[in-house]
């Protein structure tokens, strides 16, 4: 695995550590759970060669980023605030690019909406805009995929079960979400981020903060999430989703509708045969799509 320059920065009252490469406008690359910045290991050099300063932070709760004070309630609005604060702390300007996956994608919809002048273009992977996300979470198929939302609420037992046998649960999540992909290079990096119990609790706090079963799906919950990441965005945006994504399923019709929630010149694609962790499953193909979009003339 390639060695990247390491850095740290203070943003939103937290010290974030990050991987970085290149010089130029900021390209902020944000990961999700259970993941790490190393998922961007193929994209960072390509972005650097294209003239960007590519930065992939270890997300809130993920070691070696500083532990947040509240480790049991990480709300989507806090993740949005992190991305906006990182843009500022890293010296981003209106030419910055936002690239995000999974929980990073959730926050990116909000950060792009709340900071429209901060990002020239966005690339968002695997989690659709909140209105489309909301259509899916009530379907039988998605309820089965999202079993972990509810299992993670069992706080007295889930931590021990998930961490048992060197986090074998996480191995199985990756196998389900990206069927057939050999994740032996990725999984040790993921587990290093959550091996310490306090960091593990903080990453589970994303689920405790969003999916409390006494509130999840209620009108109040919907309004709260919509305020954080539900507004349409104005930037040209590339949205990519895989047909074999075992985390969140979408239809072709839903993918086709994503640009309706984004700025002029936006594109979306449902990519055949790729799963949730597409950046490492098919890096040459995905990188080509991303760089082609970023290089396109303004609409």
C-alpha cells in the first residue's frame, strides 16, 4: 500500500489527521463506516497528478483523529459541520472539490447545500440524496440490507459481538457490501481505526445518533435529517452507484433522478457489476469517470 504524506488540522473543535498528496485546489475525500481514508489510495495520486491537493481525513471517531467529547451521539449535522470546517481549515476556496462515500456522502449532500460557494464540483458515491434515501429505507429489501441500523442499537451486546475474532463482523460486512472483492489489503486499515474501544464507540455513535428506534422514521426525525442534508444542491455533481451494492440498493430510475437534486451539468450512473466499495474494487474505471467529470467544462 502506498505511503502518503500525513498531516493534522484543527476543525470543528477536533484535531483531524489525514492522508494527502499533491498541490493545488483542495480535493476533500471523505470516507464512511466501516472504512478508512486508505480506500482513496488509488484516487489520491490521480487527483494529485491532475493538479489538486488531495486530502483524505480520518473521520470523526476514527483513529488517529482525536476522539470527540460525545462518543455516543454523532449526528448527521455534526458530520456536515466537519466537512465545512475542514474546507476552511485546509485553506479551501471556491475551486475546491468534494468527493465523498457512504457516511461521507450523507454529510456531503449537506455540506454542498450549506456551503454552495465552497465547492466547484462534487462527486458523491453510493448514498443518494435524502429524498431518494427516504424512499428506500421503508422498503422490505432495504430493511433487510439495513439490519445493522437496528442491531447496532443493542449497545450492551453489539460492541462485543462486532469486535469478536478480530472484528470478523466487519469482514462479513465488506463481503456482503462488495461481493467477490478481496479486501485483505483494506480490512487491517479499517480495523486499526476502530480497534480502541473508545474509537469504536464513537463510530457506532453515528448509528446511535441517527437511528434511535424510538425516533427513526418519525416526522420529527425526517425533518431533522432533511434540515441537515436534505436540500437540493447547486453544484455540478457526479453520482455513482453500483448494481451489486449490498449496503444501499437503488433502481436505475432512482439513479436517473439524482441530477434533479443537483446543479446544471450533473451526471449519474448505475455501474454494472460493482459493489459498495467501488473505489478499490474497480479503481482504474472509477478514477477515469471521476477525473473526466472534474475536467469537464462548466455548464
